[in-house]
């Protein structure tokens, strides 16, 4: 019984389990990424929508003409250079849905297009929280699910390719698992795009070639199959025609090895060419007639070429973007969502472990004809990407996914060669890591508005109003942060404003008043002119804290929220409320080192703070001068009550002369933290009529409301005021 489970569980149960995991991750991503926010999703959908609505394919239009179009349906319908097979299939799938208000869903994020602000704006579109007014969302999800089905077929082809090259189900499973957990592979199969179809057809063609190398005859069914695959690949995407090169190589290898007679190979090619011409030739003829060349390269370059879209990247930066986006990239080029750094480190370890498996002393893992076909497929895709990048900004790893079969199989063979069955363990960890990234990290990048019935009591109420648009509360998520880290808070709002203003959220240095971080966003990625007045919403807002050149001492940060009209960058004034929240977080710079004074002491004030040292900058002063003293503090705990330091001057008789009071600059007691050191300089102005003599300096901490002082321990004190040692008495000159 156990042997039967081991045999058939590996053969059937494990692949089904991997497919189910893939479906779960794809459906989760489809629910997480808002409508049309996948890369070029709106453009792909508009192509299919045009076919479904008119029965005609869109034409390649000059960029200027598209930019001047009044309707977003025309302005964003800019993918007419792609072959039509995928869009025809999608048009059939969405044709029965009411898409009459599609234009309403294509409201661009003008922070990107008008103000060119991309930071913190991964969303190309604004998304109203109002209920859908037609069936466009359902049509979009059906189109996404169609690509999910293509992905399931592709995964089965990858499994079969791994099995075909090695005769081992375990290698097929490893290859299948790698692809099923690859975030970019998941991303394209949860979006509307022609990439999944070209990946599927290319994978089918590579599998056909691998099977050819292991067989001694070829049938008319094989001829028909490869003919259909070649035509489908070419009609899916321009790069699909490159599959011809892989097929030709496989036929030559089969002839070389004596597995196929050259006349039979020519017969296969002729049949494929005839059917290809019949099924796909019209597309190239149409391009020739409309644009002057069969691939419409000039017309495409006029729309997408580097002349119009000149991105100044070095070759190394292009390679880096390809590598990063191969493993994970969601969204648009202006602000793509990549994986966290730790995931790329894991990816590097996975590739490295496979390379170790390849050099591990074991049986020969792969026949050279299979290896040649796989490497040629991968090399061909890389060459096409390089050539395309020279003319168009397409340095994206997903464009290498038509070669997913060779990548997955070659990596899987290396993992299979590892000792102690480490390969499956690595892949399980990899799939878990991918799930964590997609389930935990990705939703944070696309935070839609959420409707609530009442504002939680823990939220700080604000009631800042600009017309009918009101910020009703703020809930700070991050209370301590370092330069370079994000500051996140929950914004509560209701109502709308006719100017559709964007929110400018700024962190301000409480000492200098300078901004230390800013984010301009539409909260919840929603238009602010389309929110109902009686509904309360909330959404997180994140501000990246600037990494300053110099280390900063611990200090409070202020949060300033302002609305502005994106069209002319004019501020929208508040009718009520200041728009600023004091002391929302504590800045702790790990680079900061407090100044160590010359005099060391150990004087505690209550349980909250200890004076560890001080230094007098000048011990000989004249009346009217300013006494400066450097203090080194060690904080032990947060104090909710407002305490301030008093610095007092006494004469030799013990009479009080003057004082200067105040908190540590930029650091109120309710932001104090355990084990926090800070140095500061206090100034005590001397009276202009101060007589010459010797004076004593005392200091202490008192409550602002009831004037009670913290008790002093560890030094000479009087009335809970610490007295500096006599050796530091100040001599005044007349």
C-alpha cells in the first residue's frame, strides 16, 4: 500500500498539489492588485475590448494622435502592434459582459502624468470605492482567469519537459515547483496580458522538440501539432516567431543522430510552413499593407522607440532590472513593485545550489542534444531581449519567460543532483518564501480605501476640513524610526472636494523646521472628488524618511497634511484645523553619537533620567553675557507627564538670581525611551546688572502642572536641585 502511494502520489498527487498552490497564489494576487494595475493591463484589455465591441483590430497610431485623444478608450489603446490571437480569445471570453462604462475605470493618477511624482504611487489609475456601475470588473477577472488556465497548462508542459529530459518524475516536479512559485510567473498569469499565451506556446514547442530527440519516428499528428504551435506562437507575440529556430535546431539534431531521415524532416518543415502561412501569414501581409513591413517595426518604434521613451540606464542597470524583474515585478515601470532584498538573496542561493548540483560527482544528468536545445532556447530569448532593448525600453525579466522550460529544467536537474535530498527541501522553502512575499508584502503596496462605520477610539481625532473633504483622524503605526525607514499612519477621511486634490504628507524636524520626508498620494488610490459625504473611509499612508548626510540627535517629528490641486499645484486651504500633528514619532539615528563632556557625573533625577556629564564652555563671563553648558543625558523610560529642566543661578549667599527652563529640544518626555543618550547645550542669559562674584549653578526637573520636582540622587542637592561642584563656580568680570 505504501509503495503504491509513493509511486502514484509522486506521479499524480504532488503535481496536483503544486497546481493548487499556484491557483491559490494567482487568485490571491488577482484580488490584491487593483483593476488594470498589472503591467499594461488596461492596454491589453482595451485591445480585446475593441475586438469584442467592433470585430476589428485596432490600428497603430502615432503617439501624438493618441495623446490628443479625448476618450481614454482611444488614448490608452496603444498595443495594436501585437498579433491578435490572445486578444481574439479574450474577446470571446468577455464579449457577454456589459462594459459600457469602461472609460470610467481608466482615470489616470495625475500625480504621475501631470506632476511626474512616482514615489509612493505604484498605481497608474485612481480607483473609486463606489460600487461598480457595469460588468467591467467581472470581465477583467474572467480575462485574468483565462490566463490562469494558460498557466496551469504551461506548468504541466514544464513537468513533462523535466520528465522527458531525465525520465525522472522528481525532476519534473522540481521544475514545475520552481515555475509555480516564481512571483513574476504568477503575476503574468493573474493579469490581462499576451505573455501567458506566448509562454504556453513556446513551452509546448520546446517540449515537442525534446520529444522529437527521444523518438525514432514522426507522425502526421506531430506535423500538425508543431504547425499549430508555430502559428499560435507567432500570432501571440512577435517573439513567438523565434520558436522556428528551436524547431529547426531540433530537426537538425534528429537528423544528425540518425533518428530522423532528412527527407522526413523536410516534409515536416513544408507542412509546418504551409499551415503557418495559411494560419498566420495574413497577419504579416496586413502589416506590410498598413505599415510597410511585415513586422510593423517602424510603426512600433515610432510609438515605443527610445526616441520617445529615452531611459538613461547603463548596461549594468539594464541587466540588474532584468534580473530583479525576472524573479518578481508587479505593476508599472514608473514605480514597480519588486520583492524584498531577502527574497533576491534567497533566489541567488537557489541558483547557486543548482550550480553546485551540476558539478556534484554523479551520473550524467542530461543528454547533450537536450542540453543544446534548452540552452539554444534560453540563449535565443536573451538575444531577442538584448536586440529589443536597444530600440525599446523593454528590459524586463518577464520577456524571458518563453524560455521558462529550459530555465526550470536546468535548475531542477542541479537541485536533483544535490546530496541528502536537499533539492526538494530548498524548493519547499522557496515556495513558502514566495507565498510570504505575495500574501504579506504585496497588499501593503496597493492599499485601497476601506469603509468603516465608526472611527476607533484609539485614533487621534483631527476634524481638519477643506470644503466638504475632512480628515477626521490619524492613527500612527510607527512611533520610532531611523533615517531611511518608512513612517506609516492610518488616515481617516470623509467627503469630497471638486478639485480632486492630492494629499501631501510631510514629516518635519521639530528642531529645525525642515522637512525630513514627504509623500504625495491619493489616499487609498481613490479620487477625492468622488467620495460620498456620509461614508467614513480609512487608508494607510507611508512617508519615507530622508537619509540625511549628517547624523541627527534624537528628536520628535511633526506630521503636516495638506491638500493641493494637482493641475496647478495650488494649496487647498483648510476651513478648520491646522493640518499639523505635533510629535507623532521619535527619530533615533543609529549613526548619532552624543558629545562626551569633560566632567563625568552620575546624578539621577527620579527613575526617568540621569545626568552623566557636563561641560562649561566659558568660566569667566561679564554681566549680560550668556552662560553655555553642555549636558549629557541618559534616558530610562517614557514619561507621560510634562516635565522640563530648570537651570538656575545662585550667589554665594544662596540667593536665587535667574533661571532658564525648558524641555530637551525636540524631545518631549512622552517620547523618551529606555537607554536613550542625548547631549544638548543649555543657555542661561545673565542679568546685565549682575554684580561680580562667585555663583553656583543648580539644575533639576519639575512637573509643568504642579511644579513638583524629581528627587535627586548621586550628587549634592538642595530642594531637589542638583548643585554643580564648587570647582565649577563661575567668576564674573566687571
